[in-house]
């Protein structure tokens, strides 16, 4: 599946568009077929270097599926 990923902190130039493997759900988990996603301030803060969020990070915490 296609995904935007962040591997290092910085400006918009650190966003990487790539193909990644589809997730494998565990027990009591489901996969949601996300059709659209939007960015919010959390995504910008992570990209800029907010501490405590492991990289790589996939922005788009607001999703519709």
C-alpha cells in the first residue's frame, strides 16, 4: 500500500512517499480500508521533532475509511 513516512525530523522535504507492506492484524484487531486522511498539528509537531514519538512515523491521524 502507499504511505507517506517520516524517517527524520525536519521540514516538508523529509516526507517520503513509498510502498509499504499491509499491516497484519493481531488478535482482537481489525484493518480499516482508509480512503482519505488529513494532517493535523500532531503530524506537524512530530515532523518537527516532538520528543517521545518513535520513527519512522506515518502521518495522518485523522482518517476516514
